[in-house]
């Protein structure tokens, strides 16, 4: 690994100025689980590494005054995935976090790093798309917020501009009755990068259900299966579930690569979507408390 300067900024403005300088030779650092590997392999050769995790709020999970859950970008996967509020109200995100690599790596890997690497296979991204999260970004012009649906612009690319970095992720107040599921297929059962993944979330009321379905590792960015969501909102019968899963498969935009063919990935999106929807329905409608079928209003 080539020598580099390691800098710990004292405030957000200094961090932004440091990241804006160097014409691409400066890298942000939080958990380092991806950055250090790439540096050691010679794929990245930064002159300076700027450690952001010591900035205020970057490692905190808190409820804001308006009821939104704010997760600092430098919070580790275990910190998020094992947090009581996340487990109780945002289960699909907890499942996504807890599916990342190994327990030991999740003690270092951060949610901000997982998002800012902008891998289509990022495990937290589909969950956050389903939860309609908002990214909070700091940069030379101050703070701005971007819906997570608009955060990813391509493989390895986000909306972050020179001198900008992710501060945290904001999750809207949880619905009174909701459930989620994250299903991931890798080459091995534990610890592998996603070959394909599907997150499903449903917020239900007495007479309506709002469904969100997001797909990972089957397109240039994580993406929403909008037609599947609309279809499921209108019909969550067994036939409707099968139709929604089929539409989710059609929404995928996979490629052939060493880990799997496009055709296989598309087929697995359909399988994982169906499994996720069925799990969510089961969680929302326990056999011990029969309720009417979840149909009606969607986006």
C-alpha cells in the first residue's frame, strides 16, 4: 500500500474543504472495509484519507423532533441492524444490515459506506428504497436532502458532488401496522455479495395497504419495482401475489457476469419477490388474528 496522509477534520466545513481538494486524490473514510481493500490491492491510490466518523452525529441513531429516525452515516451495520427501534419498526432494514458479510465485518462496515460505494448489490439500499428514506448531505453549499430513490445515478456513482459527503439517513415515522422482508441470493449461504436481492415492505391501515418492492444486484443501480407495487396494492390474493412477483422479475435489468446470467437473475427476482410478499402478508395477518385481505390504495 502506498503512503497516504490520514486526516481527522474538526468540523463539517473542514471535512468538506478537505474532500473538495486534491482533484480526486482524496477519499472519505468511515469503516474502511472496502476502501482499505481497494488501496491494498492497488485499485485506489489516494494521497489523503479523510476520516469522517468522528464528526458530530455521524455515529448516532436518534429520533428527530418530527418523529423521523435519523441514522448517522458512520453507524456500523451491527449498530443499525441490532438497534431496538430499527428492529421493531424498520425490520426490512435490520434484515438488510444483518445480511452483510460476517458479524466481525459488520462491526466495522458502515451504512454510509455501503451506500456511497453505490454498488448495485449494496444490501441496505433496497431496504432504504422501500422505506422511502432521505439522504442528508453536507457540502460547500451547506446541507441538502435527497430522496434515496434519486441518490444512485449508476454503478459506483451517486449524486454526491465535489466536497460533499453523506451525513446520515432519515427514515419517515413508521406506520402503525407494517412489516418487511429482505431476501438475498449469493453463491454461499452466509457472507457473500448479493447475486440478486429483493426487499419488500408494506404499511397497512384498516382499509388500505401501501406496498414497496425494491431490487438489488439486478440493474445498474438498486431500483423500485413500481408496476409490481401497484399491482399488489390492488390485489394481494394468491393470484395477485404471483402477478406482482412476475412484474418484479420484469422490472429487473440484470446483466450476464461471472456470478450469474441475466436470465437466472431475473427468474430469481421473481422467486425472492414472491417469498418476501408472502412473508410480509403472514406477518401482517397472523393465523391467530384473521383479518380481511390486504387490498386497496397504493402509491
